[in-house]
């Protein structure tokens, strides 16, 4: 009899819930394409919490953070919407001046930033910044050590 796989630890389960998922959606560059996706998500009670768009001549890559990543994967599969996912970190900014401090802390730790955008939602009534970085674990450690609060998917989905 093969050995049983142990159930995930509560720490592993919490870590999975903590991860903020970004979806990169590949859309034709046409009027209303993004609105169609947003309406589809809203039909399933899913909200877009943050977004950025990279347009090109024929297509656009729309990056979104949503309120229910598990539901979105199912919705995208069902509707044949091409996408990829990436785990981001989201840092809470209590003041606009903290933006520079976040960048300074990451620079000091030599953590490369691949992308960043502000969220549409304001958890805890503060601004939130989504960061796609080279090393999530290092960035979280550095930012926590610098006094910043890292927000989880659960924090954003409330």
C-alpha cells in the first residue's frame, strides 16, 4: 500500500490563501473587449480589485486582481478566455510618501520590480500597491522588516 500523503499543514493552507493572484488575460485590441470580461465576472459576483493594461497593435494584455480567483479560473476555462496567473505581493500604503520608502527598501535588498499598480479598492481605508517582483519571499521579508503591512487575498476579498 503506498504511503498516504499528509494533509497540508495549516501554515501551508494559510500561505496558499495569502497569495494574491494576478490574472493576465489576452484580448483582441477592440473596443469593449475588456468591458465584456468585466461584465462576465460581475455576472458571477466577482469584482475587479486592481488592473493594468498593456496594449499593442492587435492585442492587449489585461492584468487583473479579482475578489475570487478560484471562481475566475473556472469562468475563464468555461468561456475559453486565455489567461495566465502570477502571484503578486500587495503592500498597504498609509501615506503617499510611503511609496518611495517601499521602493527604497526593495532597492536596498536588490529586489527587482517587474511591474506595479495601485488597486481600485482601499483595504483598511489605505491605498494598496500590487507588486510583481523578482523574489516574493525576500520582498515580503524586507517590507515586513521595514514596518509595512503585506495584504493577503483574504484581506482584499473582504
